[in-house]
């Protein structure tokens, strides 16, 4: 007996253990996929009524608009203005212009872009007497009297306020790295806590953390306390959005989940663009930072209105509370609660207890391979995406405009990703998107002295990376079974976030050579394009419901298989599980961890 046959036998055994195979109570949809008991409960109380729309428009969209303010503010607050050594000017030299005095006291050197510029960290050796001074322009020394900063964009940034330049410039890299580490630690920590104490309390906890430590961060007297406050603030960045998002989509229909994802993305991008506008208007890092973090306390006003996750209540044997929420949903939607609601919830609870565990992600060979490649891709995307954003400090021109443009390109990137994924397939779209990202990363290294050309190339890198991110998230939803779908997003997301801890150090290389970060990003994109070819094409296949079905995805597909919108019916029919019969579910897109219709 071959290894493949033996492994398929294991898959069948896994299906039986999960209790979601053929013959499972509740029947299936038109495509043969099993409809869960919880979905039957939601159908009975309404999934597109007034209750869901209130959650979407009165809660989810304001939160989506606000979420970039906390996550993106640090990048602008830690902006490093152009600077030179401050040299006290004697009274007999007051008639000299600033430029003339600068040329007299500060040497010129080659900058990171290869062009000559006044030294930022050195001055000529100057000796001051009671009524005289002498300049030795043959020797240099470090900045003895502080620095003069360019204040044309910012009146004050955290860097100019604390003098984190020259020999203390590594402080900025350390803060960025620990901030990213805080994001990764918080994502993992609060995901675990959410499984223990619930999604709702974790959301309100993260809102308080974002407010308390975010505001305290603006008044830290030392760099150590600044870094600690920022680390604690970053713990909340992912969960403050993800927890309520899970609650909202679990209470909504597939169509409304798609609308929630689409509108949340658009409002999030608008919010990110507004971050740069507010920073430009305020031009002071403390005022800007307070305005970015203080509004999070307002989310406590939702305490009486945001429900707990019904699925979590079922898993914790809190049926009465779950039933009360379902009755409230039905009443608000103008629907009479079904008389057998309690029985339906008990069936849903029984299914929840049969859910797969994280061990199943690595138990079987095919799913283990898919998880590894998806994690590698997610890591590459996080590094490249974060690298383009963080490298804004090494770009010429107005950083507010640069930040705005690099935020705005995400809209066409996601639109292109959704359209291309449906018509040209997931794998082909990911490969060409990463190939173009590599191309424009390489071209960016040739335009480091031309502001608009550099912003254009970096914007195109971010556009195609955003497209690739969306498509790979589509693939994750289609490669892993329903009981493990959310877990697969969590595992790959945490791995990707953990890798971004290295990004500030990589981008700091641009302080000495502005081309080097783009070479690194180009190489990562090339590697990602190559790795992506080893994932199977999932266009036209139904979503796997069980571990067994997930392990058969792509098992009979050749490496050079190319499935498109026009050929999927013919090319994908023999790849589907025989139990699933018809064409299956519509192609899906994934935004912020939720599977939605394209």
C-alpha cells in the first residue's frame, strides 16, 4: 500500500473523529457542504437585520476608522529631522547667515544617498576663550553643544525632544523593535486570554491599555520609560480591532460579512490617510500622540451594547447567556425566536466540543506543508510591508505626503487582488504580484535622490504586496478546514508579526546606505514568489469543512497546473472531493482574518 493511500486513510479517520463527515446531523447545502447547527441558529434569528446593521454602522466602522491611529502614530512621532551640530555663535559673528556659520564650523561629508551634505554628528574642533575663539578645521569632534534641527515639517518630534540622534540613534531602532515585539506578544497573549475569559472583556481591556499607556507614553521622562510605555501600548493594537470584528462577523450572514470586511478596510485606509493629515496640522509629537490614543477611552461607552461571542459562550457551557443574546438578536430584527432555540443551541454546543485542535495543523503531511508555506509567505509580507512603511524615514521629500501616498495605494491593491484572484487564480496572482514587488523594489534603489520617482516605486511595491497579502489570506481560508480556519490565521499572523521585530534593524541600514533596504526587500519578494508556486491552486474548489477534506486539497494537482476563471469548471472538477459534488462555494476573500464572499 502506498504512502499516499495510507495517509488518505488517516484523513478519513480524522473526519470521523471530528464528527463532521458525511451523514453529520444538519445535512448540507446545495454543494454538499455541511451546515453547522450554529448556522441554523443564526438563520432562525436573522443574520442581516437591524441588530447586525447597528453593530456594523454604529460600532465596527468607527472602530475601523480609529484603529490605524494607534498603530501608525509611532512612525511619525519618531521622525528624525535633518540636523547638524549646534555651535554657539560669538557676538562678532552675528552678522553671518546660518549657512555661512554652518560652513565655517561643520565639515561636509557623503550622505546615505551618496550626495555631499553638512555632517550631522561632527563639528570642527572649536576652542572658546573669554573674548575669543579658534577653529581648527583639520580635526573634528562630536556635537558638544547639542543639535540644531530642521523644523520646517515638525516643531518637535520625540527624536528632537530627546536628542535620539548620532551615537544615540540606535534608541529609535530599539523602540521600533520593542514596539513590534509588543504587538506580537499582545496578539498571542490576548488570543489566549480571549479563549479563557471571552472576546468582549479583552476588547475593553485593550481599549483601556491603549488609552492609559498611550497617553502616558507622551510624558515619559526617559527613553527607558518611553520604550516600556510604547511596548505596553502596542500589546493592544491587534486585539482592539480583531476581538469585536470576530463578534460582529459571527453574528452576520456571509453577504454582510463581505460588506463588513470591505467597509472596514475602506474606513481603515481613510483613517490611515487622516493620520498623516493630523500630524501635519499639529506638527508636535506630544499633541499628535495624545490625540491618537485618547479617543480609545470612548469605546467603553459600548459596554452595554457589545455582546459576547456566541460561539465562545457555547464553548464555555454558558448556554443561558448565549440564548439571551440570540433572543435579543431575533427581537431587534423583528423575528419571533424559534421555540426550539434551546435545542438548536445544545446541538451547536455539541459540535463546538468536537472542534479540531492546533495539533491537527501539523499532524498531517499536506496540511503541515500548507501551513509552513503560508507562514513563510505571511512573514515575507509583514517584513516587506512594514519595511516600506518604516523606510519612509530614509526617503527624501515631505514625509507626510509620502505616508499619505503609501497609505492610499492599499485601496487599488486590494481591488486588484480580489479581481485577479477570481479570474487568474490565487497562485498565479500571488506569484506575479510578488514578482512586480521585487521589480519595483529594485527600481526604488536607483531613485533614492528623486522624491517623486522614489515614492512612485515604493507605492507600487506596497500596492502589489497588498495585493499578494489579500490573495494569500484567500488561500489560507481555502486550504484549512472550518474548525481550524481561524486558528490558521492566528498562527500565521503571530509568526509574521514576530518576524517584523527585525524590520527596524534592517531599515536602520538605510542610515548608511539608502539602497540596501530596497535590495533586501527585493530579495525577499523573489523568494516569496518562488515559495508561492508550491501552494496548490484553490480557485473553484469548495471550502474544506473537515481535516480530511483539507488534506486532499491539491493532492492530485501537478506543479504546473494553471486554473483560471475560464477553465476552473473543467480543471477543478476531478480535484474536488467526491462527496462535495458540484462546483461548490463561491470564491472567497479574506480581510482582517474573516472569510467573505468576493
